[in-house]
C-alpha cells in the first residue's frame, strides 16, 4: 500500500493518470527504461521500486543525475523541450512504473494547470540540485562532496529521527556515481570521516 510520503511526492494522482491512458507496468531489476540519445516518448512515474538516471563522461565513468523513489517522476524535460533523452534511466530494484504517452501527458498538463505548476516546482528543484552538484565537483574536496550529498540524501528521507543519525540506503559505488569520485576515494574518505566522528558505520551501513 502506498505510504503517506509516496502520496505526498506523487506528481500526478493515480485517478488522473488512468483517465489519460497511463499504464502501470512491472519492471525487473536493471531494466533500461530509456537510453541517452533516444527520442522522448513517454512520461514515467514510479509506483514501486527505485530508478537511477545517469550519463557517461568522456572516460566512460557513470555519473548519477538522480535516483527516483515511489511517487516521483523522471524524464519530463525532453517531453516539454522536444529533444532526445540526455541520460539513461535504469531500475535499481524490481517494481512498478506508470507510463504515459507524450501526447496524453501534454494534454493532461493543458487540462490540469495545478499539476503543470507542481511540475515546474519539481523541475526547478532539480536544477538547483544539479547546480549544487556541479559546484561541488568543480571546486571541493572529496570529503566536502560526500558531506554535501549525504546531507541532501538525508533531507530527502522522511524520518522521525529528530536529529539522530539515520541509515543512508546507498552503496559506496552509488555515492561515487553521484559525486563523480572513484569508489576507492569514497571508501577511503568514509573511513576517515568515521575516524573523525563525522559519521558512523555499522558493518557496510553508513549512519549520518
């Protein structure tokens, strides 16, 4: 059953998705939903599971642009701007995803101005995140980059921790992909941060 946080994050309510011919499809882990450079043809909204969007740099290293959770949507800008997908989307877990053809998505926005405004807010927040990450990558140390991304991820996790450390549900490799660091650098930096009491480790789990 969808949680309160899922309902809160959901850009388009299920009833409206169904009204505009959206399909709820099951996906397996590591399923590619679209690839960089392919024409943008559908709106995607996560119902269950997680999806990662990434690009490859000139060295072939993956850089994660976002990880999307139940209720969140992804891949909308190319639908509005009429350009190809600038990144690749792949599932991190099995789950369910709503898929809505581009013409129906645009018609939905024309008929639901409140959803259009909410989409604008979501896209502006993503631009702010990307601007933050670009600044971190270009001018800060690995520890500063990791601290920034950990603070951001913690802020996205709805919790009753009340200031206490919480488990960051991402692997060292995923953190490396988010910060454009090598996984060896992430591992070394996390160990140093633990030594300096800036985070805690419980086995492989990071508490921040």
